[in-house]
C-alpha cells in the first residue's frame, strides 16, 4: 500500500469514526447517575424487574462520589440534560430545589405513601416544605465497638455514652503491642470526610460554624475544646497516620480487628458484621454517638436520594422509576432475595416497624441515631443554617474543604490547633464576605 | 583497567535501570495481583504477595455488572479518532514551522505549549456550555475533537522536533525537480518522517486513552470510555479494591499490550533530538 493510500485510509477512518460518533442518538431510555456503593449496585441488579413491569429501560452511569458530585453539578448548572435522574444528597437537595433546578416530588401516588418517609429524611430533602428528592437510603453515625475488648477492659458501653467515657475506654482498650488502637476516627481532609466528622463532633461540644450574623465561630472555646479533645485522644489511642484516614481506611482497620471503637456512618454496620469480610463480625456492639451533656450528640444525618433535574424530557418515566426504587415493595423485593440485613436502611418508618427488620442487630441503633439527628436544630446555640455536618449553603463545600485541610495539618503535627483555628477563622470570614453574607 | 571500569559502570547502570523500572512497574503489578484476591485479602495487613487463594471472581463480577466491550469500543474510537485527526492537522503545521519558519515561529510554539499549562477544570464550564449548545454532550464525536485539541500541541511539538532533523536540502532538491507543495509533503517529507510520525501516533494514542478529566465530565451512558468504566468501581464508602483492580487491569490491558509491541518506536519518539 502506497503512502498516499495509507493517508487516505487514515483520513477516511478518522471521518468515519467522527461521523458515527456525531450520529449518536439519544435513546428513549432513562439515564440515571449514581454512586458506587453496595445498595446502589444492588438496585442496578433489579433494574430488569422495573423494565419488565413498565417497559422503561434504564441506563446507569455509576461514578465515585466526588466525581459524581462534580459531574451532576456541571450538568444541572449548564442544563446539560445528560441525566433523567440524579443521585444527590442532603447538602445539594435544598439548595438546588430553591434554585428551581429540580422537579418537585409533590404528586407521588397514594400507594407510594410519602408520609412513610422518616420525617428527618423528608425534612432534609425538602425546601420550604416541598420534597425535591426521594431517599433511597439514609444514614446517621454511631459507635461501633468490639464487645470482647470492652469486656476485657472491664468496661460496659452505655447506649448513650459521653465523650469522657469514650476517651477513657479508648485508653483502656489500646494495646500497642498487639496493634490494637482504642479508637479509629476520620482525620482525612475533605468536607465530606474528616470535615463531616469534626463538624458533627463539634456540635456536641457546643460549637457551631456561624453565629446568626454569619460570622465564623472558630475563635470560640467550644471549637478549641473539640479539636484538642480529638487530637489528644487520637494521639494516645488512635492509629498511626490517622490524619489521612477516611471511611475506607478505618473500615479496613476495624475489619482486621485493629480498632476498639469506630464512630462512623451507620451503613458500616452491615460491613463490620459481615463474616465474609470482617474478622470481628461476631463481637461488634453498637451505641449512640457520644455527647458532652450539652443536649446535642455528635451524630450526623445523610441520605442518598433520587432527584429529577428540571430539564429532563422524560419526567414521567423518571418519577415512575423513583416511585419504584424508593417504595416499600422494593424493600420487600430485596429482603425476599437477599435477606433483611441487606435492604436499603434509614428511609422509611415502616421498615423499622417490621418485626423481620427489628431482628437485625444494628436496626434499632440505626433508627435511634437517625431520630436523634435534627438538621434544623443541630447546635447548642442558634445558627442561621440548616444541616448537621454541613451548612446547607453553596459556599460551604469549598470553605469546609479548606478548613478541614488546616485541621488535618494540625492532626499531623504540622501546625498547632490554635494556628489551625486561626486560619479556619480567617478563611471562613473572608469567603463569607466575598460571597456577600457579611 | 579501563575495560573493568566500563564493566562496573555498565553493571551499576543496569542495576539502577532495573531498580527504577521495577519501582515504576510496581503499582501496575500490585493492581494486577490485587485483582485476583478477595476483598478481604485485598486489605490484608501485612499485604499478601503470593500466598493467597487466587480467584477470578472479581473479573466475573465486573463482566456481569458492566458492558466492558461498549466502554472499550468507545475508548478505541475516541483515542484512535483523535490521534488520526490530530496527526492530519499537525503534519502541515509542523512542516511550515520546521522548514519555513517566521520570526514568530518560536513564540507560536511556546504559546501552543502554554495552553497545556491551563488546568482543565478552568475551562470546564465554557466547554460544557459549548457542548450543550451544539448537542455534543455524551457523543464520541464531541469528545474526540476535545481530546484531539488538548493533545495537538504535543503532536505538533513532537513532529516539529523530528522534522528539524531532516535536512532542508532534500526538500529543496525536490522543489527544484518540480514537486508541488502537496507532492513535497506527501512523497518526500512524510515517507522520511514515518518513524517519527509512528511514535507520535503511539504516544498520542496512549495519552488519549488515559485522559480522565474530559472523558468523565462530558459523557454519560453513550460515549463513556474505559476511564469511566474504572471510575464506576471506585467508592469512598465501601471496600471494593479487588473489583476496582480487576476493572483497572481490564482497562489498561489493551494499552499495555500495544505499548509492549511498540516499545522501540516509543523510545525513539521520546528521545528525538536527545543525542546529536
């Protein structure tokens, strides 16, 4: 083949691929953007059941949480229309609902029983009383602890412990020779990682992000007490390098028997009690997240929920899917095939009234944790924002990521707690001023 | 004596080269190894090197959950199409800069390279809006053009460097023999530059294959390539390292095989002008 014909062939190939590529049509199926976690993946496995019942096909776009957040935010703000349903959380839903970017879910069928959604979840996924996303599953945070190590330490975990008790228990359970850390907590930078944990913890110490005039509150004793308590406890009883540990790192440590206690998302309960993956599955106990006696606990509230972007052309089909995926029937379907421990938790009141589900070891504590979290009243002193581990304003994710980086640097010993708090105060006030809040 | 020093130096260089190569290869090796473990073995401490029960379960789960061939085909079209299109545009551009330079040629080359210094996220919204406006979102064609454009400066630079090695007198001679510009490019310059074009093609194909910003942000269900396939197995809430490793191994396998068979051309392309 001469060079000229090679070049012609290459040009033709390029034009053909480009041509076929531009010819991509939009299918009639609905496209759903979602996160990669166990419950969502399980739902994908049951898509055929939905398609058989309705004739509507479903295309899944599964992405890692942070990538998903960036992707769906770009799509909704540019009115891209790439997705008919988006999986979003409690942070985005009220903000996007207020902006008119989401379709209101105010006409769901009677069979769906919207009143059965746990009030805390419905409240966090609404704006001015209108529901904008239906919870697929919800979570709070709680203490998961090794009952055998607790017993060995001569202690008994109360159902609702204080931070003081947790500090003492962590010290008593730590056994450096056998690589057992008394407590494992998130320290990793990121508003949804260590930032979420320390914000929820600070609520129980009487701290808050903003006063009622949107002034940052990192110069208060409450914040200093929170961070000093956290760092002192983790330095003496936490794992090495805890400043970079997030959910997965702590899950891995706990499953290998290297943590006495772990305070994190309630969904982790099914992982740590699964004998296939966890070496300590038969000796895990649960308790409410700790407090300091000020009336607020350090647990958060979160839901992964399904919402319809306002620009979709397939609103009716999207609503049909949401009604199916977040229904009581779906829960029954999963329970029948995979057992009650594997149904999506934390979304419906009826699930916790079901005797079958009540026999699941972590069911009660999960519900109690969810019920004890109120996004509209999460702090000891009054605030102008809604949210427990976040403030539901668009600027929060950026600010909290920077602030959590300063905190993580302090955990790692690169700066003092006082310096980290000073920087956090300056970062937050500057950003709030630039955004026009102050 | 001189001979023994040379041998010693050679041995040292060989050891150093192997050490560096093994360090670079280790993450790939570890990914492949992890893909044959269970999720519990994947996070075992101390890490398991060989003494574990090898399993193909992760590959089976990944195959069952995802349409691998669809992602693979998208990758082939996007990487292949953008490479060919880029080469077609870059050859005349590099020719003019190498053989008929102006006073501003170097400035233009530097300016082209400077576009690579802008973080991609800085133009995410403008590009997204253009894609929405022209209905290009989630199409392979739109993505192919974007990937071609972001790699074009590198293609032009590589070809320019290679063309500079070709004596201008040969082109002058062809002109004196009556060759037109088109004939000069097609029959004189390009055949002489085939090794350079081939290595540029390969390197650009690898860059396009691995591109993971635009391919994630401008696609959904139809045009998503293998980068999106990998991203779908990453999770901050749940330990799916073994499955993620299986997906990664499946995504990099085609490009590893291509790289293995074309290493000579790749090395030549990457060392243009390094030795005079």
